C-alpha cells in the first residue's frame, strides 16, 4: 500500500508540473501569428486531452487494489508516456 501511495503522489506531482507547463505554452500561444496559433492550439488541445486521461488514470489507481492495481498501473504508465512525449513534442515547437 505504501508503494501505491508513493506512486500516486509522484504521478500527481508530475501532472501538476505538466499542467503548469501547458499553461505556460498556452500563454505563449497568444504571441504567435494566426495560422500558427490554430495549429498550436490544436496541439495544446490534444495535450489537455492526454492530461485528462492521465488524471483519470490516477483516480483509477486510487481505487484499485491487489492485482487490479498492477494492471491499472501498466496502462497508467502508457498514458503517462504518451503525455510526456506529447508535451516534449509541443514544447520543442514553442522554442
């Protein structure tokens, strides 16, 4: 149970950090040209969707126990990697 709680706390902290980073990218979006703004806006919407999926997975983790927890953890890791990769991709376009 201690491992589960530590894992969830780690995920929640990382999600909070990524939320702040996405907020910063959205603020930067205000300073780009209209055509680029549309493209970047779509990318940020996709990130928000992935962020929401990660948040839902954390809720599933909190409710899961035993073998179910291990299964949810595996799918959570996959969702997490997608969000991490997506954020890195979008972040690189804003530099």
